[in-house]
C-alpha cells in the first residue's frame, strides 16, 4: 500500500495539482498585488520548476519511442 503512495503516476498527479494551484495564485497575485514583482517572479520560477519536473516524470512513465 505504501508503494502506491509514492508511485510515479501518483507523484505526477500531485505535481499537476500544485502547478494548477500556482497558476491560480499567480493570476490572483497579478491582479491584487501588481507592484510586488519579486513575489510574482518567485511564484513563476516555482511554476517553471514544476513544469520541468512534470515533463521529466511524464518521460519516465511513458518514454518516447525511438525514431
């Protein structure tokens, strides 16, 4: 049972959820605190890191077929 909690597909779901949450947070912050560029930059950097992690995990789960 514990293995299922740490499986790559489960981790992928968690990363996608966190990425979506950050999207919403960035949108809200851009509207409510447009002058706080540092915070927005940090949130966007975290979102990019998550997107990279998602891409790596997707490639690990379903590797591209050789040409």
